[in-house]
């Protein structure tokens, strides 16, 4: 009787095993192009993946990877909703298959995983452009996880950087910093990364580390286009720390003499302390970019303010000191005349600045330029 039970058990065991293997085979057949029954394939392979016998077989997971990869790429509408994230399941299935495949029966698994990694990158990029930043980050991180597998062991600096950007946009600042710092280690995206790191620290309210990031970027890229210098300089301008501004702006223009923005900042830095240096900065900015509004406006204002100062002096001179008064008025008009061509060029570039137009109107009044006064008055009226 005992022997009969053993025989019956073995027969039952064999029947179950055959049944589960049949599910694996059924899944494989259902995936074939002539059938393309992906719903049936998924049902069969998921059952096999759960069963204790077939769940330990590389073939099960290999077919499951293929099934879910097909679900990801299918254009058949009824299959699209079968799984919310088939690509993720495909990659995890292939990894399990690779770990179980001790006989190397499926040598193409590595290629398939790399293909999925590329598709994940594309998904991350698409989600990013749709402003789905968390979904974008998830896709990039899965791609990085695939690349980090010991049998692939690759580092894609572009994916690391895009993961940082996605995390940044998602407001996941600590994660963003982790990926940005990894990008710096990989020497990816040059000095831009230091700026992004600084922006994250600023968003976190950590000004000290933000400033340090800019400083580290300048050390790492001393001959770069000057953008990091400008950020530091602008910060210190806001803090009214002119000594720090000068500390950075002078070496900045030496290393980036063709950068119009830097020359404009140079001029701004010396507006209140050295007007000769200020005018040198603005003139150099104009020489580098003749369409740059700011330096035209700034140097015009430099001369205009000197003219206003001269007029303020004239207004307090007693009426009986005619020679002295006329000298002050002459000085005013000289500075207004110096400001005039710069202001007029600034208006050519952008006529929407009311401060500029009002100052230019004052010059036309004082220099008795009636035709030009009429034109600028019409521009001012147009802004109201």
C-alpha cells in the first residue's frame, strides 16, 4: 500500500511539473507573431513565475521578460492596459533569468537589458518634456540600475546628469545633489553642473554651500565662459559687497575678455567708486556686443547722472554769480551730450524703458532738440 502511495505521489508530482512547464510553453507559443496573444501569454507566464517549480527555472523568467517587453512595445490597444509598467517587469524578469542561467542558455539577456535601458532613457526624456518629473526620474534611475548590474557594469554620464535634472525639477533636492555631485566626479557637463548645484543649495536656503559650489566651479574651470563668475558677482552686488565683486570681476574679464556680460558687470561694479573704470567696462561690453542694451543704458546713465549733479550745483548758485552758474550749466550740457548717443542707441534696441525715455526727454529739453523731443514724448505716451 505504501509503495502504491509513493507511485501515486510521483505520478501526481510529474503531472504538476508537466502542467507548469506547459504554461511556460503556452506563453512562448502565444507570443509568436502568428498568434500574438499577449494577454494569454502574460496569464500563463505569470502563473509559471509564481509556481515553486517553474519559478526557479531561467527559461520562465526569460520568457516573462520577453512577454512584458512585447507588452511595452505593442501597438494593440487592448494589450496596452494589461500592465501599468511592463518595461520595469521585463527588466526585473531578465535579471532573474540571468542569475538563474548558470549554463548560459540565454546569452542575449545582456543585450536585451541594454535595449531596455535605452528605452527607459527615452521614456525618461519624454516624461521630462511632459513635465512629469518624478516619472522621468524613475525611468532614468531604472536605466542606471541596469547599467550598474555586475554583468554590464557601465556608467552613462548623460543618464546620471539627466537624473539630477529630473530630481531637481521634482523638488527632490537631496537626490538631485547626489546625482549632480556624481556628474562632477564623471566630469560631465562642465561648469554648468556647479551652477545647478548652487541653485539647489539656494533653493534649500543654504547660501554658504551655494557660494562654495560657484567657487569650486571657478577653480575647476578657470577659463570657462564666465557664467559662474557672473553668478557670484551678481550675488555680491545684491549683498552690496563691492570688495567681493571687484575680487571676482577683475580676474573674470582677464580670462573672458570677449564676454560682453562680464564687461557690463565690471562697469556696474565700479559705478560708485571709479567712473573711469566703469566707463571702460561698458565700452568694452558694447565692443563685444553692439546689440547689448544694458551697457548702452548704463554708460548713458553714468554721464546723465553727472549732468544731473552739475545741474544740482547750478541750482544753488546765487543769481548774481552768473559766470559760475553758466559754467555749471555748461558742464551739465557737456555730460548730457556725452550720454545722448548711448541713450539713443539704447532706444533703438529697446524703446520700452520708461526711465530711459524720461531721461532722454530731459536731455532733449536741456539741449533744445525740439524734433527729437516730440518723438520721445510720443514714445512715452505710447507706454501709458
